[in-house]
C-alpha cells in the first residue's frame, strides 16, 4: 500500500486543480472536492502503472510529515 499527499488548489473560475507532490507532473482537476479526490486517485493509479511498466521505483509519502504554518508579517 502506498500513501500520497494531494494538494487541492481552488481555482478562481471554479473547481479544484489537484497535484501530487511525490509524483512530478501528476496533476488533475475536479469540479468539486469529491470529484477532485476521485480524479486524483485515478491519476495516481495511472501514474503508478506507468512507473511499473517502465521498471522505475515507486515513491510514496509514507515517511513524510506535513505541517501548515500561519505567519503574520507586520
């Protein structure tokens, strides 16, 4: 089992662009959060299939910690 963090970026015209930092170039889009997550799962699966077909190593985020910091600049 592999673990991946996804980033959902709300677009001004609507919908969400999704990127997977551990998988460069793995980007997709959904009209709402649920669709964006569904599309991300599909994009990750296709990306991993391609890596397997090429015999390349499969990275994942199982050992990555992620934090969000809020900073106020005076």
